[in-house]
């Protein structure tokens, strides 16, 4: 255990973004926490700040890292820094294995399942547990409160469930722990996205719904594909075989817009204006326009997310959500344990009709990664809806967020608290306080602080 409980190295420079200052550190972790035949190790990156720590009595605020570079989450989770100042806490942002710079086997990490097979939520949680044990022993023996947003929120909740002796409580913001087979209907996510766009303008969602048939019609000919390629300024020319990829890229863009529909300008996944869905829908006010004009306006609309700065020369259809997300890693996880059914019918939502087909998903996963999805694994390991035995978790969800459909929206006990924010997008309550924050977000943060104080006292 000495190997996994020591710091391997420190970077000498101090990272700084806005008002957030932290040291970048590395901690040696076992690749496999649950067996004894593989003794390989890797360096897990974590960001550390004791600028507000009041000494031995101060808690540790620990962020359970997501599917991406940890610095992106550290610089967009301002409320942790604000709370740390008030509570005199150490702040730690731990990077998830196989993302950012925390790569077991380095350049070989994604080579095949032999190296990649250790990318699981269970292994990631064990990483966090070992790191927390080290921090408690070396810096503070007091309470640890875990925070997380999105997938990180799922991990924060599961961290409290699995390691209650290490973690006093969890703030789980926008964590879709119920977005799994037989727990949440597969069309819920896309229905919420559609409601967001419909709320901005009924014609907006109608224009998007109509666009699919136009794109498919144009994509049947070489001339139409060339026109679509030029109109959307694609890096690679579109062919009749890749029209579905364009449709998927557009669908992903509308989804990301719903997630990041914040009331002020942000730079989370990409630079965006305030209320980006409203800005997007300014170009889609007339759903009865001629086909080519509607698609040209669709290009202007999609550019709000994909090229708000105007610096992007061409669009890569393989990346719709920003460069800081580890899309390969998440693609693998969605082929193993994070099997989240998604579907649409084009009637109750604005998307191209698409059914959920586990057999087709399985075939694709076997072909790409050599693995078979386990759709019920998360429920077996973490309980699904049967989590009433857990305690000290706040589940916060904004109803503008499409992932809220798979979230916990009703309190389950006096220590499993659901906070619903009707006018908030994806984990808005974790962002820095802003004068444009909705009242529901302000109230949610007050409740979160109240429970954090209670957990620390306990």
C-alpha cells in the first residue's frame, strides 16, 4: 500500500485561471485495485489548493472528476471555491483515470481492451478513495465533502454510498443516476431538449424537426452533398454514406446547447453567449422557408455553439462538444457499464426518429472495442432506484437540463435531498455565483451550505 499512498511528483508551476489558483500534483495509483496479478501503476493528476484552509479543523472539498481534462471542471466549478473560503476548506479536483493526463499505460491506453479494460467507475471510485485516505492522513483528518457535476455527480453520489467511512456527504449536481435500462424512458432526454427550444420559439423546434428530411433529400445526390459540405463548411467533404454523421453532429449540437443554456456568457465546453438557445433560435423563426434557405439559417444557428468566436475555419463532424472532453473514453464506457438508452420519434421531440436497439449497439461495441455492453451493471453495483439505505446526499437538478430526466427529482429521506431548479441548465448551481443566477439556484446553494455544515458537525 505504500506505493499507492505516496505522491509521485509535483509540477513546480502554479496553475491559475481567473481567481482560481491551485497546484498540479500527481499521485501514484494502482491500475487494478481489485486484483493481485496486475501490479502496474499510473500517475493520477489532481489539483490542490490550501489557500483557504484553516488548519486541522478544516474540511476537504473533493471534486470527483468527469470524462475530461480536470482543469476544465476546476475552472467551471466556482461554488466550491466560494464555499471553501467560508468553510476554511482544502480544495481538491481529482482527475478521472483515462482522461486528461491520468493515462494508465500512456500512449497505449486506448490501443486495445487489455490496456483499456481498467476504465470503469468502480476503479475510478477506488482511485478517489485511496487519494482521500492519503489526504486525510497528510493534511486533514476532518470531514470530506465530495462534489460532482454530470458524470462527476454520479460518482459523487456513488462515492458516498460506497465509501461512507471516508466521505461525510455529497453534492451531486445534474447526475443522471437513473438514466439506465428500465429506469427512465429512452425518449425523455430528447423531449426535454425539444421543450427548451420550443420555449424559445415554437418555430425554432419546428425548423429543426423539418431540417432532417431536407438534409436527407439533399444527401442523396453528389450535388446535394457538395452543397451541404460548403454550406456547413465541413473539413471533410460529405458523401452519401456520411449524411447520418452530419445529422448526428447537428443533434449533438442541439443537445449541448440545452445543457449549457446558462443565463450569462460562459466558456465551459466552448465560448457561448448568454441564453444561447435564444441566440440560436433567432435564425430559425420561420419554419416554412424554402429548403435551401432554411438549411442556410440552420448553419447560422449551429454556429452559435460551434463557432461563436468566429475563429473556426471548418467543422469536424467527429467532434461536437468541445476538445476538453474525452470522447474516446466515454465511448468505451458507454459500451460497457454506462449504457444509457436514448431514442426519439420526431413527433414528441424535434429529432430524426431513432429507436433504441441494444443489439445494434452491442454489435458496434464489439466491432470497435471488443466488448459487450452490460446494461444492468450500474443498477447491480449502485442500486438504481433502491438507494434508500444511503444518506447525506443532495441531488440537485435544473429542469432545463436534458439529463434531469434521469436524475433524482424527489427527496427519498431527510438525508437524501432532491433540489429542483426549474430555470437552470446543467449543474448551474456548481458554477460561480452570478448576479443573473435564477432565484432557484440561489436557494439551492443555501440549502447545500446548510447540509454541508450539518455533515461536518456530524
